[in-house]
C-alpha cells in the first residue's frame, strides 16, 4: 500500500544517483562544503550505477583505473579492472568517508519542480520496494544519474526476430541463468561490450562470432602499467604512485588525441598495426579491423592483453563483417547471402540515452523541454536555476570531468553562501544573443549511435567555448577552474 509522507525532507543539496558521479559528488561535498546538508537518491538497490547494473560475463572498464578512479583514492590493481573490482573500490570510498549515511537506495525520482517564490526544488520519488511516495526539497540539484536507461538497452527492430528459435539477449539485461556452454553464440556489435563479452565466453561456447556492420578501433596492450610497477618496486607511497601514473597516462592520452586530429592516418596505421601483430599476416585485418572513420570519432576501447584477438587467432572466436538481412529460425541471414547459425544471439548494440534521468522537470509550473535550452559548458542550462548535470568524457575517463565539476559546484555553493545569494541561472549574454545554435555534439567530433539517435532531445550548444561541452579534458582542466563566478553569464538572486 502506497502513501505520501506529510512533510518533505529538506536538504541543501540533493544528488541524483550513486554511481561513479554521485559518489564522487558526495565525497567532495563533505570535503569542500562541510556545512551543507545533502542526500543522494539512487533508484537501484545499491551503489555503482553501471557496475551494479551490468552482469554480463567479463564486465570490465574500458578506461584505466588510474584516471577512471578518483584522484583522492589511490588505485592499486591492474589498470583495466573488472566490474567487481570497481564496486569494491567504490565501496571502500563510501566506507572510508562515511558516505553511506547520506545515500538512500531504491528511491526513483519521478518529478522535479523549481519554485522561484521559494527558491527551492521539490522532488517526488517512489520507494521502489514499497511503492511509498516521498517528497524532498533542496536548494541545489546535482544530476549524477548517468546517461542511459538502465531498464532496457538499445536493440534495433530487425525483420524476423520473432522467427528465431533460440534466445535473444541484450548484455544490459543479461539473464543470470543463461547457459551458453557448448552453444553457438552470435554477438552483434563491435564496441567495448562486444570486445569484452566475446573473449569472456569463447572458451565455454561451441563457437562465438562477433557480427559487425563495420569495424571499430581498439588499443590492445598488456593489462599492467610499467611505471606504476617500477615505482612499487622502489617502495614509493601509493598516493604518489597514483598521482604520477595518472599524470603520465593523461600526458600520453593527450598526445594520442592530438594525433587523431593532426595526423589521423599515422595514428590509424599504428592502431591497426597493433591488431595485425596479434592476428598475423594472413588475417584479413583490412576487412574486419580497418574502420572508415578517423580515430576518436567514437570511443576507442582498450583491450587488455589483446584477449579478443587471441581468441580469434586461436579459432575459438571469429569476426564477420556484413549487414543483417533478417533473422531466421536458425540464426541470421546476412545481406551477402551467408547464414550464421546460432543458439543464442546477443545484441551488444548500445544504449538508449536518458536525458536527465527521464525525470519530468518544471520551472515555476512550466514544463522544461531541455532541447529548447542552451547548455553552459555542457553542465548547466539556460532557464533552469540551481542545477548542474554531470556528463563526462568519452576520449578520457568519465571521472576526470566528474571531479572538475565537483570542484566547480563546491566553489559555486561557497561563493553563493559568502555573498548571500540563493539562486543562480545561466543566461545568454548580450554578445551571445546572435550566435548560431547547434546540436549538442558536433558529429564530426564525436558520433556514437546512442548520441546520434537522441540528439533531438538534448540541449543546444553555441559556437563559443562557454556554450558547449568540448569533450576536451586537456582544455577543460584549465578552463573550468578559471570560470569567473561573477561573470554576467550567471544571473544571481
């Protein structure tokens, strides 16, 4: 039986989500704004977000944990970590900093309404276990809920899917009792999920085939960091090892990103050459692992120890590059006329983007359509007061932007307190009024499918750095700390 609590609970700050972003936000609030009361509401039954939600075999990071991990908590394991290792790390952050008392699990937020009369957000939530309806008020809303819908992944609607006699599975909702031992499995997709899943199940399947429409880039390498290992041999403190290794990785990533724009053909040759070295001279790398696009227009996954390429070389796994004509009773008919027989088909075909958690927003009674707002640096929106959205990086680790924005939010909250201010809303300045308004992300810069499918739902960007999310950590690490809080872009009351 559901009920509504009589009085809303009030907090200075309300964090939405307890994944890598929400836990980071909670930590930095305790350190930089110790006087602020706050709560983190999480729809899932525990912390971790992506790492709590995904249970497919082999689930792991595709970013190194020296930069995907927090700057304040040294990482001591292998650079590429399993989902379980990441959850353990996050659990330690929560326990070591007494963050658990601030987090409420099983709280799904449905609406968020701002009142200018009260300078408050009011949020309605449902306790998922009981159906109880709850209300919260907050002075500042910090959206850390991630960027995709947890409940269901993206699967295209192929002709004949209902004819297939086997199982169709999306990695995002992997059944715990799925028995793939000795069976023929086709994994549709070529991104990080497919590259993780294929080697993880290859030894147990009869055979696993990665079916891709077009090739993607990978970076194969040993799942170790020589610099970190050498520093440990010298018995350097782990805090120093974490910071030094982190800086070295970021330095190297900056060089690779620069190459992708300045010398894309050279970088392409280096990436494909590394794959060719693992697959041998007789493998058709040109067909299966030579993308048509410039490196870094989509995320490049690191493949630890080259495991997927070793699986292909051994014959336990194979790659087919073709398009799907239709599903059949026994598998998939390809446009080339070839048929792939399968007992199980895994659609590693991506996410459904969630714009701000699919929460219904209103400002002073008027519904908010975020596609009609303009984004301030990909984190705030014109016409929406006292709110910040965390949207991380794709070319660098997500967490790097989380912590840049944590510093910004805490600095903003302290500035408002010191100056007796209750409300802040970003607004176009006079010199911005005539600038062109463009889609959230330039597809020439970055164009994964889930972003392209949902671009019409996202805020607009301008053609000036202030009004876009550049995806450039190496610029933002200087630009965001330098934001002047008295700039006329910020309208205070």
